[in-house]
């Protein structure tokens, strides 16, 4: 039997989406905004190597007990249900951020190796964002925000029901501000076996409810997400991509870890 919390997350959010007439503007009505960087799906060994470099450097600074396991690509980077996003500077092609998105269409989400998700998420198409890091300079905040928009747009494109993440403190506050909710509010921070047993909150957001709930809440990012087009976000994927085995990388500096 579902708990009252499960009913709240699973039923209330989806009812918001089904009962709400979308306020999203058409393509012709939205303003177009160009960024000083691009966001794309990594399609080559070079792309993936840049993503790994960001990932390793971020964890070296913030979670060193995990960093040494991230010198090379992880198995989930190659999962047929996964994509790795890469943000690159238009000025010099340098990597500014990265994120992996793994859907559960082919196998369970990586976080499920540490925690069993509740019954109300069973049978739902979910996508886990992980290994998100951005540069630590002033550009980092907008890169982080645009990476999340890319995560949301990818979920829309792929027909995903739920975004699911694990977040350690204080990163979890970022997700609270995005209206993510705890999957296990009664458990709080749960040690994640797959991430050195570091306690994380497991949080989720119903994809169809994002626009109506943000509109209702007059969310600060509503215009950026739903009234603005960003041509520099490209989520086209080459299904024939095949990454070669990535060698060890040399860490960079000034990386801010998000996930």
C-alpha cells in the first residue's frame, strides 16, 4: 500500500500536469537566446574524455574518496540507456561542464544498487542525472542551470516520467529550489553504497508537472526554461556512436561539483 507521501508525489504532481492547460509559448513566440557555450551529447572519444576530466577534477576537490574511481569512464557511461552531456566554451572549446543521464529502459538506475525505489515508481520510465560538475568560475552558475535545462529537455524528448537524483548536502538545497521532493522523507540522508557510503537524499520530480508547477509557483527559472529558446543546446544523438576505451586523464582545476 502506498504511503500518504507516495500518494502526494505520485498522484498530486501528475494531476497538476493532467489538469493544467500549458502556458508554454510556441517556438515562434519564445525569445531566442545564445550562450557563450554549447551543450551537446558526447559523441566521440574526445568528448567523453573531456567529460571524464571534469568529473574527476570535481570529485578530487569535493569527494576525494570517490575521485580515484573516476579516472576512467564508468560502465554506465556506455549503457545503451545513457547519454553524457558536455558543455564546451565557444571561445576555445574547453569543457565547462558535464552530466550523465541514465534511463531505466535497459537496466535499473545506478542508484538502485544502493536503495530500492518504492512501488509507486515501479513501471515508470525514469532518468537519473549523475556526475554533474561545472567550472568553478563565474560562468559556473549559468552552466549548471543550463545543464539542468538540458536534462529536463532530454526527459521531454525521450518521454521520461520521472527525474530521479541523489544529492548530498549542501547540493540537495539546489534540488529543493527546483521543486524536487524526497522519495524517502522519513529516512533523510541514506548512505549510497555505490558512492563510498556517503549519505545522500533520494529526490524526484515528475516531468509533466514541471511546467505547470513552476508556473503556479512563479518560479524564478520559468522564463528561462519555457519562454526562452537556447539553440546552443543540442540533444541530437548519433545511435551509431561507439566510444573507444578512454585512457587515464590529467585533472583540471576550478571545477565545482554538483552531483
